[in-house]
């Protein structure tokens, strides 16, 4: 099991979600930000499951 790799993926996805959230509140389209967060979450989750 690659616990460190999974942890890094989760940390990256969380940071990416926070960045997109901040950008959405600073004038970007909320739909675009939410879509990006969902996409990042799905991709990171799929990658983490594939690594296991």
C-alpha cells in the first residue's frame, strides 16, 4: 500500500479545491469552480483507487 502517495493525492486535491473556492469567491463563475473541484476530486479518487 502506498499510504504516502495516497496522502499526497488527498492533500493536493484538498488544496486544489480550496484554491478554486477562493477564486470562485473572487469573481470566477461558481459553476466553473464547482465543476473543477468535482473533476479534481473524481480524478484524484480514481487515481488513488487505481494505485491500491
